[in-house]
């Protein structure tokens, strides 16, 4: 199911409708002036539990691994500063 984006006022006005959609598996993102502030997601049903799998490799064997750079045209610091200026 698709994720819905709703403003606070709409959530207040149509709460039951949005909760029924969540119950059916949808996610609702609540926004305040187009800024996401909360997400409403379905809870796990009884009997449906998350599985915890053992690691495929021991942690010490991957501790020193470094990821390769993304190769973007702009640095992540510049992206962060740009985002902060929009607030």
C-alpha cells in the first residue's frame, strides 16, 4: 500500500479513516507545514513476530571495513548545510 501524507488538520478531521487505512497496512506520514513530523504504521499482529537472525560474519572480521565514496557531484556536508538553510 502507498504511504499517505496528511496535514495535522486533515488527520484531526478524518482520523478514523486514516486509522482504518493503517489497519489495512498503509503508512500515514503526518506533516506540519510540509515538514514530516510523525509516521503512523501498523503494529505487528499477534503471532507475527520479527525474526532475529545470527550474523553471517563475526563483527571483528568486518570492523575495519570502509565504504567507498558515493561519487556525488556535491558533498554530503554541502547537502546538509543546504537542508538546514531551508528551515
